[in-house]
């Protein structure tokens, strides 16, 4: 557990899922369901954190740790709490954890039109190394594949 500017950052647990799903549904066109997050919390290769203000979940982020690579699966911040460096802090914590686990590189997919997220990842040194045309089947958006060497 860790606190910065009044926000607590800690591992996600089952009681957080309701709050997480609310942010998820406000953030993505094909949101993950509570059952999917439940499965993730039982997935031994998954590592998820939440940002908490008072009792309220205001952000979350997660990754899969696969041998020496980490794949960021999901990150979102409650629209009311954006631009307060909460995502920045969560990515920093994921990178710190990945380093502790001897992970050599991190990757993620992002919609090519999601300039806010792309900007955020670039700030950490992520570089676009691949492009998947029509990757998001629901609307045909393209994905950028970004990598960071740790
Ligand atoms: C992307 C997202 C997680 C960023 O969360 P956040 O907590 O607001 O991000 P931060 O405050 O840490 O922002 C860090 C930097 O990212 C960039 N950034 C974030 N939001 C931005 C925006 N709306 N416009 C331009 N740049 C933006 C800026 O460089 C920002 O630094 P600055 O505030 O000093 O200019 C948030 O917008 C979100 O939940 N979006 C919907 C879900 C999503 O797209 N997730 C990513 C999927 S791959």
C-alpha cells in the first residue's frame, strides 16, 4: 500500500470489482464485466492495482506477467479524476513491480486514435513497434503495439 496526494494505491481485491466495473463502463466501448475481473483476480499471472480516494475506486491498472515480459491489459481512471497523474502513478507502480519480478520488457495495445493514452505511454519511454489494422473488431479501429525495454 502506498499513498500519494491523498490517493491510496494498493493491490486490487474482490471488493473493488464493483467500483472498477463502473469506471470500466464509462471508459471503454466494449467494457470488461465483473466476471472477467473476477477471473483476473484468480489468474496467477495477473497483477492488478487500484487507486482509492476515501472508500471510492478512482482508477485501476493491470498486467500479465509472462516469463520475462509484462503485458499491460487494462488501465483507466474515473473521468472525474483524470489529469491528476493517477494513471502515471499506476504505470510507475506496474513498472516497479515488473522490475522486481525481473521482467525485461513491457508491452500493450492501444487504439491508434487514443492520443491521451499514447501520450501517457510515450512519457514512460514506450515506443510504437507494431500496428494491427482493424484489431478492435467491434468498430474496426487499428491498434498500435507499444514496447518498453526495462
Ligand atoms: C488514459 C487515461 C488512463 C489517463 O489517465 P490520467 O490519470 O488522466 O492520466 P495522467 O493524469 O497520469 O496523465 C499523464 C499524461 O498523459 C497525457 N494525457 C492524459 N490525458 C490527456 C488528455 N485528455 N489530453 C492530452 N494528454 C493527456 C498528458 O501528457 C498527461 O500529462 P499532463 O497532465 O502533465 O499534461 C485516462 O484518460 C482514461 O482512463 N482513459 C479511458 C481509458 C483508456 O483509454 N485507457 C487506456 C487504454 S490503452
